[in-house]
């Protein structure tokens, strides 16, 4: 059995009403970790090794926070200037909630923080280049959604934004603060959106008409239109992925999968690919509760940028 984290209030709410047959849960971030590198999945989800946030992740989290709050304003007030005015107070809020973010900057170098905030404001300019928020009224923002598949697996994650048309059509929108992706990153982004589309299909009976990626750095839009057949195949893929995770957990066998993404990994010192040795596999005295396992914990918005 693996060591377990404490359940938070949001997790408790998301577990309410889950069928008794459910014995595991999975988020798109953790599923993508396993697809990318089984050992990375182990480090993050079983060992729960700490990771210092990168500047890019912090910037992504900040931009997501600003875009969420932007839609709290009256439609006519959702201007580039108003978004810019939200940057500093949202950063202050994030640092209060996540003190580790403050360590990204030297306390004696306020210019570094100022440059960081200006870079976030620059990404917001990219947002306004591809959308006019005065014409939008999102149905949901930063919403935790979940569904049960295969009777035993709870899948869940956070939507950046869900738009619902008058005819009931759904559009899933995901903000990306990086540039338009290379192939490896594009596959991960689409995997995440298909995950959300599957949840919406299973809970609302509607296949989203559009899965939209907004790349703010390059001011580009990538639209993808799934269909029910594709989501059915994707559901089988997700179930098979979880079965592979369970098998690896039972064997305590999570092997590295070297790729270009290794350059961004926090755990090279413990990875055999780089001459390291993983820590002993953690053991818990009590049986695990699959609904509060670290493997099911969704990533914070923007954290996977």
C-alpha cells in the first residue's frame, strides 16, 4: 500500500455520492505523468516528492487566476486595462496561499518580481488578441468535474472554462501560457481536453462540440471536435492506463522513460537514467482509500504549463 495524503474539503465534496463500487480515481495530470514516464508518476503521486515551482508554472497559475477573476467583472469592464490591474493583487493572493512561490525571487531584488508581473501582463495581451471576454458569459470557471467510468474508476479534473451555447452545445476552453506546442506537448494538451470531454459526456450526455486551446504567448487558437466514438475509445484507453498503474503499483515497478521532457524534470538526481537511485517504495500501515489517493489529486490551474 502507498502512503496517503490528507483529504481536503474540495476532495471530500467531490467524493460525495460516489458509487460504492468505485475503488480508484485518476486526474488528467497524473494520467499524463504515467504516460510520459512511469517513474515520474511514482515520484509525484506515490512518493509525493516536493517540487519547487518553476517560474513558468507560477506565471501560468497567475494568468489563470487573473482570467478567472476577469469574468467576475461586468461584461463591459472586461478590458485589457482591467486585466492588467488584477495581476499584482492576484499575485499577492497566490503568494499568501502558496508561500513557496515567494522563494522564486530574491527578497532584495524587487525588480525581478516586477519583471515577472509584466511578463504575465504580456500574456494577457495575447489573450485579448484571440478573444473578447465582453462577449462571453462562461457557464463554469476553474470547475472541478468528475465521472465514474467502468463502474470502478472515478476520473476528475479542473476545467479552465466551460461555455454553453443557447442550443446546449458545450465548448471546453483551456488556457496555455506557453507557445504553440511541439508535438509532445500538443499530445499532452489534447489528452487533457479529451479527459474533460469524456467526463462531460458521461455526466451530461453531451459530447462537447469544441475543445479549444488558447496559446496566449503566440496568440493562437487550436480547436478540436471530438465525437462519441472517439470518446468511447478514449475511455477504454483511460481504463487500460489505470490498470497499468495498478499493476505497476502491485509490482512496485515504475521505470523511467527518457525523453526530451527530462530536461524539465525536478527529480533527475533520483532517476536511474541520470545515475540516481529512487527512494525505497513507501509503505502505509492502513489500507488506502482510493478516493483520496494522491494519484487522484488534480493539479492547480496553470501548474502543468
